[in-house]
């Protein structure tokens, strides 16, 4: 075979691979949107494959076709939640960790940080105390962490089978990808950022197995200094 024939075949192979990749990304985007908008999960393994192998490329592709790249992480979280749901529901709270981001804390929070994260004193100023109290009462190990390095340490130093995580879409998707050997459930933040973030507490409590009626009762009373809804309560 001559060199020019080799390059011709090589070029054709690259072109075909490129076209197949574009088809794969387009199909994943369509199926992902179907999952988010219609709650229909089709070909979950294909979605996870694209997400795990072509994560960065998939984000760029979404942007290039005029879709907010956030959708990629949104799809990732939704697929992983659905795929893990059955196994997760079989695991007891004592074998599950609840991981909350410290950006949910009240701006006047006085809790200190130790090697496993923030040591919440449950001062009733923010939702973390409510979730931590209820979680520990049910048997969950609760961690309030400032970043993914803490998550790595938690995984190394604790024995557990399942995780409930709260974070922004991107951190949540990447963490669930990293923790794929465990049954993970994620609740994305309603408002992300570095401080004053917000979460749907009821969604977290529901993931923990708390029934809605009880979840409502856990809402802080009027003694709180801020409007509870603004702090991500119920
Ligand atoms: S309840 Fe919130 S503000 Fe109070 S100590 Fe815990 S994390 Fe800090």
C-alpha cells in the first residue's frame, strides 16, 4: 500500500468516526432532554457512556448547537438518580452518607471546620442544621464539606454503600461519576454559587426517606430571623 493510499483510508476512517461521534452526541442530547422534560429514561447505558467518556466534548457540542452546557450535568444527575434508585432504596440509612455543601450555611454561621468538614452546631440559622439533625436521627452519617478534596477523604476513611449528595449540577454530576461504585442520589442546588446557596430541603428529606407531611413539620418556626423560603426551606 502506498503512503497516499494509507492517508486516504486513514482520512476516511477519521471522517466516519467523527460522523458517528456527532450522531452519538446528538442522540444523547435528544434522549437527555426527553428525560428532563418528559421523565422518560431511554438507553441509560448509552447516556452514561457518552457522559463518562465524552464529558468535555459533550459540553462543547451542547454549546455549539445553542443549548446551555449546564444541561449536560443536569442529564448526568437525572440519569444517575434513575439508574441507582432501585439499589439505593434497598440500602439502610446507617450505610448511607449525606453530603451537604457548606455554601448552604447562613452567612453568620460560627461553626468551625475540621478534617471531615464543617462542625455544625445546629444554631437553627440555616437548613443544614435541620437536615443534619434529621439525618443523624435516622442513622445517616452527615458531612458538610467545602470541596471535593474532603469528599475524597470521606470516601477513604468511611465505610458506606450509598450516598445522598447536594451540590450544584456540575459538582454533583462529577461527584456521582466519581462515586459510581456506590448507589448515589443527588439533589441539585436551586441557587448555586459560593455563598447563600439554596436547596429544595423537601427533596433532600424525601431522598432520605422522610414522608412529605413530616418534612413540612420540620420547617423552622417563626423565631427565625429570615424568611425561611429565602434560605431554601420548604
Ligand atoms: S445551622 Fe447552619 S448556621 Fe448554624 S451552625 Fe449549622 S451550618 Fe452554621
